[in-house]
C-alpha cells in the first residue's frame, strides 16, 4: 500500500491520527528520505471503531 492510499483511507474513515517519523520530517523539509509510514492515532473507543 502506498502512502497516499493509506492516508486517504484513514481520512475517509474519519480516523483521528497524526503522521510521525520519517514522512513527518519530509513534510517539514528534511532531505533524509524514508519510505515507512508511522502514525499515532487516538485510542478512544469511537476512533478505534472507525
């Protein structure tokens, strides 16, 4: 699964999350390239159901 599809599915499902790690660094201008997607998501019952 590629990055765009994964993020789109989370957004379409209404999941509360933030991107962390390598991709977050890239979004902030880092020259270091990484291909893993790390996210931190809310663990409340409603979000976990989504």
